[in-house]
C-alpha cells in the first residue's frame, strides 16, 4: 500500500512530461502542396527551385524546430481540370498550404477549392489581377500582378508619345484580364487600344499568320504582345516572315518574353535574331550575394543534370514562396502547437455517394495561417518579400526594361510604380506612391526594329492597297475656296493649296485621292461631308469646313488654317452727309502735314522778306498777323502783300504749285463724297436684325441655317436660301419689301470676297460668332495631329499668308479693302513727293539767305573795327553778344546796310 501511494504520482509525472515534450516539439512532418505544369518554361525552373528550397529549409536548424517540411507536387499539365484533380489529391494528404499554380485560369478553379477547405493558396506565377478580388480570400500572390505590369506598359507607350496600340493576347483569363487592365491604364493617359487580336491558347501558326496579315491593313504599328511563355517564339517568327519586324514597327512584350529568353541555354540564344529591336519587361530582381550564390548552385545543377533549363524570375519567386510558407508555418506552430483538420458539414452529403470525399478535411486554423502569411517580411532571392494586406499581392519591386539588339539582351532602364522610368533602379520602391513627373523620366537609347535608334512614329497610313479617300466640297459659288477643275478629276482652290502645302511638311508619304462631294450645281451640305468622314466613306475631308460643336463630336479637326465667324451684310448707311463732311477728303495725317506746311511757309517768307519788304516790318504784333495772313491767303489768292526777294519768289512758285495740286485733289474728293448715292439700313447688329422680322439670307450648305434656327431661335420661315454672290446682290437690292432680304448672314471669308466686288453693301457690326476652318479626320487620327503641326509651321513661316494673297489679293486683299471705311479719302502717301519738293526748296532758300547774312555780318564787323578808334582796354566779346548782334544786324533793313557799305567803300575827300 505504501509503495502504491508512491508509484502513482511518479507514473502521472512521467506521463505529463512525455506528453508535454511531444506537444512542445510539434508535428514531425508538415505537408505543403504544389500544383503546376512540370514540363513548361516556368515549371521546369520552379520545380527544381522549390525542391531546393525545401532541402534548404529542412537543413536550417533555426526554422521549424525539427519539423520536416514535405513538398507534395502534382502536375496540372496546363489543364484547369487536371489542376483541380491535383488539388484534391494533395488536399487528401493533409497539406496546410498549396503553392501554385502558375496558370491564372487554373488558379481561378483551385482558389474556389482552397476557399472551401480554408487552405491558403500562394501562387508564384498566376498574374491575373482579378485573382485579388474578395471572391478569393485565401489566394495570395507572391509574384507581381499584371495590374502593375500593364501600368508599366502604358507608361512606356506614353513615354514614347504613341497614341494607339494593337494588343495581341491569348484568349484566356490571363490574357483577357491583362489587356483589360492595359486598356484602363491607357485610357487614364488619353491613349487607347485601337484593335484587340485574341489568339487561341494553342497559338496555332495558321491563326497567328491570318491575324498578323489582317493587322498590316490597320494604321497603328505599335504591338503589345501578352501571351504565355513560348520557347518557339511563334508570334515573332511569323512576324519576321511577314516582314513586320522592320522599320516603322514597334513590338512591346510583357514579361512572358523575358521569362522565355532567360530560360534559354546559351546555345539556343541564336533565336534572338528574330527579336531585333523588340522591347520587353522583366520583373526586377535586385543583385545580392544571396542571389549570386544561388545562381552558382544552379549552374552546378545544370552540369549535374538536376536542372533542365536556365533560371528565370519565376524560379527565384518559387524558391522564396517555399521559404514564405516555411516561415509562416514556423510562426503558426509556435502559436498553435498542432495542426488539425475536421470534416465539413457541407461535405457530409457527399459521403454516402460514390465520390471519394471522405478524406477531404477543412484546415481548422487555415485563416490563422493565412493571416500569418500576409504578415511575412523577409529578404529572399527575389528581393524583399512583403505583402499588401488589402490586395494580398507582393509589394511590387518594379520591372526592368529590356531591349534585344544584335542577338543580346540589354537593360535600358527600370520602372517602378513610385518613380516611373529611370536608368538606375530605385532602392526602396513603394507600391502605391506616385511622386514622379514626365520630365524626370529617362531611359537609355533603344534600338528599334530595322536597327534605327530614332523613335518610330508608331503608325502609318493604312496599308490596304489604296490611297486615302479625301472628300472635297464641289462648290457652285465662291469657287476660289474649293472646286473641281473643268474637264478634269482634279480639285483646286485656296483650301486645296493649304492642304497640299501642309502635306509637304508631314514627315512621311501620304498617298491620297481628292474626290468631289456634290454635283457642282449647288453648294453641298457640309454636315453631310463630315458625316461621311465619320462613317468611313471618306478618310478625311478638305475644304472650307467650319469647326462647330456638333461636328467636333463625331470627327477630329486639324488646327484652324483660317479665322472666321458669322457676320451681317446689309445696305450700309450714308454716314458721309454730316456737318463735318468737308473734313472727309483728307486723312488726319494729311490735314496735319498741310497745316504744318502753311506755318512753315509763313515763317520762311517772313524771314526772307523782313529786310527788303516794308509790308513785313513794323511792330511784332503786326508782323505776326501779316506773316500768317500772307501764308493762308495764298490758298484763296487774295494776298495783298507781294514778295520782293528773289529767294521768296522762288519759294512761292513751288508752294503755289503744291497748293494748286492739293486744292484740285481736295475739290475732286469732296465732290465724289457728296455726290455718291448709297442705300441705307436700320440694322445695327444681330439683335436689331432678329427683332425686325425681316427675311434673312444664308448660304446654301452653310452651318448658319442651323445656328440661326437652333441657337438664336429665328423662325425657319424667315431664313431664305441663297446660292451665289449674284443672288446675294439681287436679294439685298430688292430688300424685304420687294421680295428680297433685309440682310444676309454668312461667314467672314465669303463676305469679304463678296464685298470686294460691291460698294453698296457692307458689314454691320462685328462678327457675332468666333470659329475657324479646318480639315476633318476620323476620330483619334494621327494624321490630324501631324497636319495641325504642319499648319502651325505654315503660319509661322508666312506661307499661309502667301497662299491667301495668291487667291484673294490680286486686286488688294478683301479684308484690307473692307477696313478702309472712307475709300475717297486722300492719303499722305499720294502727295509726299510734292511735299518733299516744296520742303527742299524752302529749306534751301532759307540756308542761302542765312549764308548771305553771315557774309554781310562779317563784312559789317570788319568795317566797324576800322572806323572806330582803338580802345585802351580791349576785351574779346562773348558768344552770346555776337549772336545778339547778329540778330540785330538781320533786323536792319537791307537798304541801310548797303548804304553803310557804300560809304565805307567811298570815303569823303579832304576839304580844300
């Protein structure tokens, strides 16, 4: 009894100790599953990488505390069905996590299974962004999502300023989702996918050939290829055969291409010749000692036959994914201690059926392991392994931008979501922070298909064996703008010349054919020709096409090459009959010059006549009145004073000749102004015209009809259709009471041309709309952009104005003639020769007079010195005193000075 009492506690103690030891150690083996296609570009590298990672985990005593990590792999064989079967098979063996699959389509299927059994699914290669949806909560992505890759592709298209691309993609979840995200990213930058070309999963060469041949008929030349890894490079091989990897073509590939090329052995890299100029992306793997050591091990694997392909980025990520699972399981075991599975109530109904569902269990603590996986943070072979808690994607490490040239792969830059493009990789990229601007983006020089380093234009005129069909309005009136040449299919006119000159500045050949639109008997509908561009009947429209709102909604217009707007034409009011009509013959400049001439003549004649003519002497007030009366009296030939000096007479001869010409011209101009009869109109602007209820004329085919009716709400019954300048004139002459119109509303260039041949009509007020003429193109046409650039160059060089002058300025430009509101006014330019002649004679006579005065003054001073006795104190006179004496001398009469000179020359003899 005593021994029994002692033995019982000892047994209990040993049992507790043994059970506690087992509990602390955890399970001896933890299973993880792996589902992927073994014999594939990604699978061949991933299989060896994952097996190596499991070996390294089990060899590391710091992790799992003695628990063995066991990898159970199943071959999906590129089939969603077989992948699902493989998932059930590994789940039957009690795996706590599944690694893979590499295919997005298979991942969609297995994710549903993982959700049901609460087993985390960690994929190192499924890039479909839709897998991050809340529909698949147990799906975790340890590679970069295509949402980031497509953002990089869109940035690349925008970086090189292309506007449209053709997307070639495999028609499955992976391809469709990737291209959908690319479409969204391009739209953010106002770019677009012009055409989407889906391919069957098998990438049949016949389908590829047909698709590429059809794409050659399209305009864009930028291709984005998003398919699965293809060791045969079938798309590029066929493209080379079709001569599509040449100048003007651009080929952009997602990371499937870099994955394929990285998997090639050195011997197989001769196939790079068909990829000359191709640009692609590769998931960025930063350099590290860890990475270099693993690459060295991989080379040994190749030599020993343990690996069958080179290492690619997905191989690195597969290795890191195993370590991610190992670290998470280690943390899980430290928290939970054991791994348990239980049956699901939802599976119980299948137990009695023939389906083998008894072995499928729900992972009791799968959600906990899932949360631990999302908190993973360590540095692996592929860089920093860290997950975004919301999207369950690995934090993006960015992409390398690669370029194939001369059978070698060159890295020309890097892209990250936070810094954009750069020549050097960013050390710490942040997934959701965009803090870069376009000017800071940089890449190294890229060699494009054809061997050129200049950026390809990225599009061509559609190579469909026919020139562009360009519609031209076949006008019946105002044919100076655009019309058909008689007995010819050619078109001519101001608008045609502008278009042809602009095409010369477009940096590529544009085959085209001008096709008339209309019958030539009446002006065609301009809305109609624009709609024909929209529906594809014409590739473009060239002519006097106004850029208005409803047209810009359906086509793209070039830069306006002519400024226009709607104006009112009516009989103009006779503003010349007024109290101040006598001032109209001369311009202000002419009046000022004429008045100045009268003043100048008055001053010069007074100077010349003051010493010899008593009429110009006397008190200052009298002299001033005489001076100006004499000058202005010459206009009426009533001057009582006469000139006596020779110089004065010479000046008066020239002045009277000038005055005769000016007076005759003034009389003729005033007579013309007073005798020209003009019609009058009470119209002062658009408001008074609308209020008048008079009929309003408009040009056939013009947008003026719809504008007046729809925007200004003028009754359509008031709008009268007119087809030619002759009809304009007749309608205006008849007036509203005689069956005509009160005014005509038309675009300014037509009105200018009409008024250039009319004097009885004019523009009332200012243009009440602002618009321009441009050429119409299909929506998103690249030719429209290049033509706009060419038009700006024509404008800056003055060539556009020269074309305008060629057609409309043979007799003076219409705009300039319209701006001259007083055509009968006399301008200074017509008489400057006469004024110059008169001025030269007047100034010459004044200079001759001054020289004579200086000569007499010097003689006078010498004579004065001889006659005056010498002074004992002599001083040199100041300059001001000399000038004062000179003016006193000039003021003396000529007769008195001559008398002094005579006495000096004949002194009186001695008295006897």
